[in-house]
């Protein structure tokens, strides 16, 4: 077990003990078996339906991949906003967020009346917001379990906590029944329906009709491909376009875009790199980094269309779709962790999340071609037999590009970094992923990913 995980959970326990003693006046017997901790679990229901729900029409295909990526990220940001709202109301550091991945979170909190009140308040706020915004399509199950020191061994506590979550799922929106039986709006014509989800929308791009929600998800998916930083702010940031989720604003941006932004009371997270170069420019902000699986084939700053990506296949010009998840994950935790301490549980959860959101990017980079515009004349002359030509229709006529199937060792040092990564990560996180890639490439990607994931779980 890494020292980092042990120290993080130790800090979380210490913070809980301090807050607990603070409320009871620092009068406590070490020999007492009091339930001084709360295990708070959150479970966001309806994820798969939310991500993949779409109208099966020709118009809905335009921007579909961007919407899928945007929706997946949006769900992650919902849970991030919930987690930070809870931590702020509980007056706890980030160390007490033991994990937050795949629509699930676990927070270690002191068992105090103020903590229980903060959870109940947050549950009510989030459920009302989800009901108003998504008409019950998404639902947050939030439950807590008081435990003693022995309860921090999760073997029994986890099962009891899951039962409480299941009870929450059976009583969805129990506090908002009045809203459920009110009018949901006027009947609209088909021409006013969003082509992606069927909700009321407005015309965009001169042709398509999209609702505000789907347009927002599409913009998120577009911004994610080129983003270098994720900004989490309590206040809206001028000159940046983002989304507001509960009490937080989120912005995906490049380093250049941050140059014109005025940031206050915000956190600046570097995506997929730890070398945050903006410490000196924003010394008063919270700086960190996070992993997001955001690999897509980018050329000249634009994401390759699926039609062009299919032309880079080996053999038939088709796309392969790779979907992976971890079966029996609960059994993995129970079987591998004989002593289910918080530290060990956190370690395995963090390793899985790091694999699917961080290491996955590196694995995808092993599958690539070289665009002709990124190669020098000498490299092109040496690889004419490996040339691939793609043709894409546009309003200005057909766009023809050339690519070459070469390895890094077969090009010069100057051309080597100019490769085009082929896999298109639609979403990844928690314990599953969905990737589209040219036929042949996806078949090679699967054993590469599964083989290395097995090393994490062995």
C-alpha cells in the first residue's frame, strides 16, 4: 500500500476526530466505543440512460460523439460539485473525500448533528435541482452510516451502507412529490423539438434544433478535446464559457484563454499533467492536477470526423467500438482486501480511476499514423508504399489528406512527435470505458488495455 494513501486517510481520520471533539467540548475518553464517524456515500442513478439517450434520426448524428463526451464529463462535474459542497459544509479538507468516481463517492465525516444536517440539506438541494433540470432522469442517492473506530474496517460497514443506498433508490424524490404532479409545460410541435433528446429547443447552425442542455453538452465535448486546464470557481469568470452546476462554475480552457481571465476564489486544475505553469500568475488560487481520458484524433486543432477516421482502417473502412468494464468489482474489493481498511480500499479505488482516466491516454497513444503535413520530404519519400489517402466532403469541395503507417523509429527526430493518435475516447472513468477507433486498431487496443488492467487487479 502506498504511503500516500495511508497518510491521506490518516489525515482524514484526524480531521474527523478534531471536528467531533470540537462539538462535544473536547471531553472524550479514548476507551469509549462511541460512533464518532460518519461514512457518507453518494450514488448517482440514471447515468447510462442519460449518456446514451438520443433520437434515432439523421439530424441527431451530427455532433453525437461530442455530446456523448460532454454528457460523460457533465456527470463527473455533477459529482464533483456535490462532493465539494459537502466538504465545505462539513468544514473538512479534500483528504476526507476518499473517492469520487464512476458516479459514486465516499466521504469520511465526524458524526455530529451539524454534519448530519449538512448531508440532509445537500441531499434535498441536489434532488430538487436534478428534478427541475432533468425531470427525474437523474437522481442522487445520498446516505450516511454512523460507525465506531471498528467500523472503519469497511467489510461490514460497506454492506450496511449499500443497504441504506438501496432504500434511498426505492424512495426517490420522496420529499418532492408536489413537484412531480405539476404541469411540465406546453405541448410543442415536432419542428421545435431538440433532434438529440426531444425536449423544446431552438435552431442552431442554421439547420439543427437543439435544446440548451444538449448544446451545452456538445460545447463541453468540443472544449474537452483541446483543454489544458479545468477551472472550478464559486463565481462566474468573465471571458470564459462554461457551465454552472449547483453552487460551482466549471470552465475548460487552454493556457492562452486563461491569460485574459480574472480568477478569484477558484481552483485551477492542470489536465493530465502535474507541471502547472501558472503558479506565479495566480498565487492566491488553489492549484492541482487531475486525470481525464480525453484522447481524440486531432489534426490542425480539429477533431477528425468518424467518416475520415474510418478510412484509416485496415481492410474494410469501418469503425470498431471497444467497450470495457470490470466485472464483479465488489467481489474484487472483498476478495483482494482481506482487511478492508480505509487506506487499502482507497488505494484500489484510486488505482482503477487512474487507469481509466490517466493511463488510458498513454495506452491510446500507442496506436497512431503520421499525417503527410507533419512529415519532411525525406520521410515521405521513404514511406510512399505506406501511404493512405482519405477524402471528406465539404461545402467547398472534397478535402483530401494523406497519412502514412510508420513507427516512431522509421521517421526522423523532427517528425517523430507529429503523429496522429487514432483512438477516440468517448468516455472513461470509474470502472468502464467506451472507445471508437479504425477497424483493426480497436482489436489491437482491447488486449493491450485488458492485459495491463489485470496487472492492477492481480
